[in-house]
């Protein structure tokens, strides 16, 4: 499916609240087919083969792929209930993933969203399972077969404390499929996995942050995923405790409030029974003071309403946009690039309500901005974002893309902490009520990439993309033969070989000879297709040719385009850059949005992002023709037209 068509389909599926089928695999259809045919599912999109383990050939030595029912006659998907002790690390260095899975088990609603609980090895078993992950702005449903890598009859990677329980091993396999192979899971960040399980947004705090404990408490009120804390009384002081689990399942804290420490004798037997846990399982208590001294950072994954559901929990309000950076059109680089920065996608957040926080002396509106780049399996770009206070004169105006003049005359209000080559850049802000412009960008200009921008706010906020309205202000021109001077009539006669009109072939010869001579612009020559577009624009009688009046109208247009081309060639290079092209298209009477500018650059620019005059003319003629055709079909002025198949093909084939 083409890129444009694929985006439209995915957008419609998201509007219906559907998880997208990863690799177009439909779990229910595949399961039903296996049950009907009496066979077990074998996943041809993630085969039980060496390349599913590693890109290195030796990585599969001694590995046998077995189904859980081949490992035990009592295989269960989940034994009683999924808990954090179901996750024990194997031979893969993915403790970051296991930590996120363990945290996932603490929120059953979220867990059941990721791990659909109706699956089993008994009823309707067909060797197929599925899991849901938030994948770069959308939920995807990942299908796998249950063939798991083993060595000497034991699971090679993650496994449960219960030897007959397999949900965690199957979840790990689905996550490996999403990322290409198991090897890609060796080394990562727990916050990335937490977001993939929740669609949430993760804030990373250095533990020297003031009022950190209060931030933890507030995050719990908002339903965020993080370690729990309680107050435990001693004599005579209040001690704040943090409970932590080491995903390795071993190696515990040995200091104050560890499993066997004397501090437990200072609290009541009732509190000891409720809190104390003397098992060497990697889970332990420690004081908050010791925690901030010995750990370097805290990750808080804030959940969204679509994951939590309507359970009464207070959640963050979420607004999300998907966008892209494209060379020559919307990849302007960071604000150090004064000539191109304005070309980046632009978004406005409107903050109306201040936070409800009686303990805070500084009133304001809290919000978190997350920028995620979609670079699966590719080298990560260096990304970040910048925030500006939006002046009142732009309030409520969504159909305008701010140009370079705005950024030359306005200072930034805030920005991401740094530009960095990570999957996600995320920062929290508190600003007075008002409207703020967010500009996501790569550090260097002209780098292609796709991104997801999310804004979380404690109160309801409004976010919209700033983009120019799509419209044409080109006026219809009508002249008579009497208005045409004798010199042009003579010129017309020199190029007409048959009859009284120019064909596309004759028009091509006319333009190649006269443009450079009369307009003083070098061209690469006009293509026959371009000439056919020109004929199609002005041919009023359907002859497929241009008469004298029609050619004169076209020639005046081309001369006007020549003046614009030379005027917008700011560096006087003789060719037009894509940045200059955007301004030139506007000067010619067209207002286009970001996605259309991306298409123009992809279609008409050279590899070095320059656009020759003949390509510029072809672009403007094509635009005028398409606007004209749409306006003709939109008889009621609704901004919408309907096509049957024949009409659609007729229009798109022109």
C-alpha cells in the first residue's frame, strides 16, 4: 500500500479506537483458521529460526524451539494471577524490559490491555497468542506462535517462578518480534518499555530534585506507574520508605530496613506483618534517604485515560499529533538555523486552568511535552523542541504557519533539556495561562524523520497544529485577440506547423527556444508531460491544443513565474532552493500546508534540493489545474467532492 493511502487507512482505524494489526496479521482470523484445519500456528513473519534470536550466526548454537506443551504437560498461560515474581531473567540482557513488565503486573487494568487474559493452552488452543503495544503513536496487536527458544529443555530467556507458567516468556517474544529479534532487547531503558506497555509518558528525575517525595505522591494520585511509598511510624520520627525490586530476582539492599535489619523491631507487629518480606527474591525496602543517596534517577510513567479507563482515577489529559521532517520542506533543524528553522512543524498549546496544588506557592499550568522519533532499527536522529509564548494577535489562528520573521523577533520561553539522539525527549514545564508555540525539530536541517508529539497536562488543554490553509488565489484571466500585439502573433505563427493551434510537441519546442531568450532564465528544457499539463490547463474546446489566445495567457503566466523565480532566488544562485520555493509558491497565489509542500519537494526537486525553472513552472501549472478541477466539481462550495471509480481515474490520470 502506498504511503499516503496507508496513512489514511491507519488514521481511520485509530479514529474507530482499533489496535492496528502488526504486519497485517489478524489474530482472530489466524486462530480460527488453525482450529478449523486442525493445526498449530507457525508464524512466517517471525520464524522459529536463528535470525529471530540474533543477527550473528553463532547466536543459535544449541537452541531448540519448543512449545510450552512440549516442555510440560501442565502448561498454563497464567497461574492464578500474574505477579512480579513471574519474571525471572534468562540469558538475555533485558533486565530493563523485565523491570517494566514487573511494574506492569501492579496495575491489572493496564496489564490486561497489554496481555489479553482470555488466552490459554486449553480452550481454543491453536499455538497462537497476541499482545498489544503502544508503538510510535498507535496501539498495535502483535501475533506470535508459542514456539520458544530453549537449551537443554529449559527456557533460554525470561521465565516464571512457576515452571508451567508462560505469559511472560510469550510477552517477551512478542516484544522481540516488534523490535526485529531477541538480540535487540539486550540493553535498553525501562522507561521506553513502560511507555510501550501503557502509551504513557515517562519523566526522568535526578534524585537531587527538590520536593521529590511530593512529586512521587502526586504521580500516584495521577495514576502513574512507579514505586510505592508509605509512612511507617518509629520512635519518635516518621520514616519514608521505598519498596524496590531488582529484576534479576537476586542481590538485595543490606542496609537499614532491608529484610533482616534491626529497624523492623521498632515498629508494631501489625505493621511488620503488613510490610516485612524476608525472602531472597530481589525485592526489598529501604529508606527514602538511602534511596536518593544510592540511586541516580527515578522514572515515572504517567498513564493516559485510554489505558486506565473510567475507574475514577485522576489522570493526565493527553493530546497527540503525528508529523514528519522532510528534506527541503519541513526539516528546518534547530533554531541556530535562522533561514530554515521556521519550516519545522508548529503546534500551539492553550492553557486555561492553573494546577490544583495547595502546597505549591507558585501558581501555574503544568504540562509535559514528549517528542518521540520513529526510527525503529535505524540510527537515531538528534532531536529536541523549543517553546515560545504566542502573542495575542495570533490567538485562535490555526490556519497560519509562522514564518522566519516571527522567530527573528521573539525569544524562546522554554525548551527541551537538550537535543539528544534518543528515541524520546521529554520535559515538564509550568507556565502562566496562555498560548504557547511548540516547535519540534532535528538538530541539523534536512534530515528525514517521522515523529509523535504528545502533550500531557494536569488540566484540560487544547493543542492544534499551526499550518497554512490550503487554497488558491489565482485569478482567471481572459483576453481577446485584439489585445495581443503583432509581435506575439508573428511569434505564434513561426511555431504552428499544422492548422491554427499548437500541440504539446509544438509547445515544447516553443518554450525551449523562447524562455531563455525572452525571460533570461536558464532551463533544463520542458518535458513533454509538463507541456501536456499546460495544454490541459488552458485548452477550452477539448482539442488537446492551444490557440493564439490560450498561448498568450500561458506565456504571460510563464513570464510572471519568471519574475517570481528571480525575485525569490535570494542568494542569486540562478536556481531556487526548496526553502525559497516555499515562498515562491505563496507569491504565485497558492497557500499550501506542510504535507503538500513535502509532496512538491519530493516530486520537483533535484538531489541537491534545488528546483529548476522548468520544474517550478510545471509545479505551478499542475497546482492551478488541480485547484481549478476541484472547484469545478465542488458545485455547492462544501469543500468536498465525490468520485466514482471512472471519475477518479480520469482525474488522477491527467
